[in-house]
C-alpha cells in the first residue's frame, strides 16, 4: 500500500516511462507519414470521440470493480484484526481455574493461554503466506515482458522491501515443532491451524478448564476466522472476469491506433506549430487511456505482493503485538515501517 500523500513525477516516469516512449514513437511515425505525404487519410473526429467515450466508460467500469475487490479485501482484514483482538480477550478472560476442581498452577494456565494465542498468530502468517502464492492470471505468472515487469515491481515496490522469509521463521516460533511439521504438510495449513485450535478447545472443555458457554463462544469465533479466510480466498482464487479485465485493453488499443489519424490532421491545419505539437498532444491523450487501463489492471488482484496490495505483513504484525501484550510480554517485535513510500 502506498502511504505517501502523492506520487512524485519521478516515480510516475519510472513506472510509465516505457509507455510514454512507445506512444511518442507511434505518434512520431504517423506524423512522418503525413509530413512526407505517404498517407493523406483523415478520419473525422466524431466517430473517434464516440469510441473514446465508450472506451472511457468501459475502462471506468473495470476500475470500479477492481477498486471494489481491493476495498473488500481491506475490510476483510479489518475484520481479522477485530476478531483477533476478541480472541485474545476471550483467551485471557476465559482460561482460568474458575470451573476446575483440581486447580492448575498459574504458570500452566499461562502456558495454555500462550499456546492458543501463539497458534492464532501462526494462523495469521500462514494465511498471509498462502494469499501471496501467485495464481495463473496474476502478473507474476505471465511470461515475457509482463512477468519480468511484475517481478521487478515486487522486488522494488512490493514484498521485496521486507524479508519475506520472516513468515516461515515466525511460523516455526509460534507452533511447537511436532505440530508445525504436521500442519505445514497440509495443502491448506491455515485451515488446519484453526482446526487444531478447535481440538485444543475440546480438550480444555473435557478438562473443565472452560465450560459449555465459553466453549461455544470461542468456537463461534473460530468459525468467524474461517469465514474471513474464505472471503480472502474467494478474492484470491476468483479473478475479475476476463471479458472485463482483457477486453478493455483491446478497446484502448483500438482507440490509440485510430486516434492519430484524426487528431494529427486536425492539428496540422493550425500552423507549423500545430504540426509539431500534434506529437506530444496525441501521445498525452493516448497515455491517459493507457494509464486508466493499467491502474485497473494492477488493482484487481490485491494479494499479489506489489505496491497496490493490502499491507498484510503490517496488519499481521499489529495483531501480533496486541495479542502478545495481552499475555504480558514486553519483548515485542517492531511495527512494520514503510519503505520507499510503500507499506507491506
């Protein structure tokens, strides 16, 4: 997630400079064809303006849907934060000797609380790690220039800004070794971690450490975690329909190809100045449409490890700090800081 107030002109050029270059090259080539009288065709502005308006509406619809996917993902993670704090509160308040006949020592009660809270923190990092696995339609999975560009963006403006191996290291520190080795072998580790929590609660109920009401309340919260996890997985594993995601690219391309054959002849009528101004003006119009397409394209997948992503690592660390403070711990990890204007 970009956290700067604006995007500097230097970053904008770094991200879109190659589009500016090919647009200037295309428009210069068309101007050269007119200059040397190789072509004389002039498309009336009315049909081009109609196509441009239609393309703008179509690209705008795509951008709206892409933003909705990103914003829904952020709301889901907001729910994870709230329910995680509730889980810590319940563990801290419900795990007591209130209902036990054979009272457990305080350190053993603390160990149970720590086990339940640490396992939940492990679920957070496991869930994040699974959401970052590329799907076939995401940019990093593509071949050629698109895939190379995506990997560059991930390295310079995404997950590469932090040591992403931290997920695997911290998962080991939050789960007992035998439990970690058993759960990590599953296809969906995050799902099995929540199920392990349910088994633990069942054992605590059998030991009368919690009674029926508290057991049901805590299990309902585990169900909420499953619901939130499933919502994130739906966004991750169901793409924006390809007819919307891809067709706008073709429409923008058609508009840009037709644009100079209408705009350049009109500007050439003004004067010699208009002849030369037709190159940057036409390229600028094309760049605006290209950027509308690119913004939607890079926003539709909020879990692909780039600058536009949901800052999952930061959110996981916020929850970890809150829950470990509930345990009374003071040796806490630092909050994730933004780097190069990007918070991951």
